[in-house]
C-alpha cells in the first residue's frame, strides 16, 4: 500500500515579493515575525520588503548557517514579545526551517527536540499552528514546500522535524530574488536541488507521482545549472532553477537516502558549519555508485537523461561549477568520519535509501568522498 499526499499553495512568478503584505493580510497576519539571516539584511534585500508593510514587521535576522535550537528559542522570544500572529520566513533553507520551528513552538509547547522524527515526534505535532509564508531566496533546499525542518539541537544532533502540519501555509517563489546570488552559492544550492531529485527518484519507497516530479525537476535543473552559475542574470535559468528546487522538495515527500543521512551529521559539526548543498554534491557520486546494484532500470533512465553514468556526470558537473573535490577540501578530518558513519544510521533519511547501508558502508562512502 502507498499513501500519497501533496502539498500546499504555491505562488510562482517574478516580482511576487512586492505582494507579500497582501499575502500576509490574506492569511490573517496582522503582526508577522519576519525571519531571515544577517547576510540578506546586509545585502539590502530585506529592507525594501519590510518597507512595503504599513507597519514594519517584527524581525529576527540572526538565523545561523545551520539553524540551531538556541536560535529558534531566540526568535520565539521575539515572536512572543512583539505579539506576533504568524511567520514570514525569507531566505534560504536555514531561515525557512527556522521559521517553521518558530511557528511550531508558537502553537505547541517546547522543548523542540520532542518533535524530532527520530524521537517519534510526528505524532506530537497536532496543531493548530499560526500561518507561515515561506519565501526562498536561493534555488536549492525547496524548504518552502517541504514538510520538515532540520535543526541542530542543543545536544548537538542535527534532526529533522517532519509532519504535514509543518508545511508552510503559502510558498511565494520569486526568481527575481535569486538574480544576485553569487556563482558558488548558486552552484551549491543548485546541486542540493539536483540531489533531492536524484535521491527521491532512486528511493525504494513507492510513489510514482513523486518519481515523475523528480525526473522533471532533474531534467530542468541539470539543463539550467551551468548557465545560472556562469550568468546569474539569466532570468530563464533562474526561473528553471527555482522550479527545479521546488520540484525536488515536492518529490522528496517520498523520502531521501544515504546522501542526506551523511550530510545531516556532517552539517552538525560545530567547528566547520559546512554548507548542506555542497555536502550533498560531494557525497552524491559515491552514494550513486553504492546504490547502483539496487536501483535496476532506474540507473539506465538516469544515464539516458544525463548523457552518461550518473555518478560520473555528477562528478564532472561538480568540477565544472567550482565545487570542492572532496570532504577534505571542506575541512573535514579523517578522524571525524567514524562518528559520522554511526550517526548516519540514526538519521530519518536512512530508512528510504534504496540499498540497505551498514555503518561500515557509510564509512566506505565517506572515505570514497574524502
């Protein structure tokens, strides 16, 4: 038996950020908390949006690169002290995930860790929750249409909180917000989107609609990513990458796999603050090779779409768009790998990898990606 559910309301077009006050009003938000990160504030992207509101929204702009439970609690304190009645999350996946967690705790009691999937938390998320509008400024995570948030908890674990109730009330996808994204961040976030499409398609779970969306997103993103990296003002490439990102997240309702089982604990390493999309890109070739014996004819379909063996094509693409050659180039040390392999077994994405992976298998993948 397969249980399939999709998703939430999505508005997608250039220039939609100008309509955010109207969207907030439509959802009954009179005093939203605007959640973002310091980089977007410094770039001047947030001020023009805030100025469109008759009354400037309360703002939390201290989202870390990998959102933490401590940051969620700090943002929740602003939400409560300012009398907010909803969340407007603007940024990459970190800001949107943090906004999801704030919204969760605005409707349900802390601590946050009790809602993590590996703690059996989905059954504890019952609502009602205040409205949430998610506005991506990168084309990678697709968190604006994702049913989860990934947060580094106070105990150091990077955990997913998963529930249909975590879906934003509205996703506002404006590719214009990505036109100024630097090439390396375009590459890293773009590979995050492609990893979502690839892992979802290969996942052992049964969800043909998700497979179809994943393949469409993969074809679109693979055709556009090089142009988006080399010419960031190309509006069609930016539109296609944002659509591919959204499709990747629409598809991964089906489940992900070993790439994310490894990238989550790697992303929780406190001394490195590694970028999630870059980690996915670096890990993807070795994971594809590991999974090949278990994916049957799906490998052939990917080979035809990508113009060669998927693992080789991804490795070539990584080099062409300037991403690191391996984990060591990102600052990971070999003595950190055994703990990451052990943690991968406990990640919520482990169960939907197409080939069963042991701790030794995960360690071998890490060594191959080193």
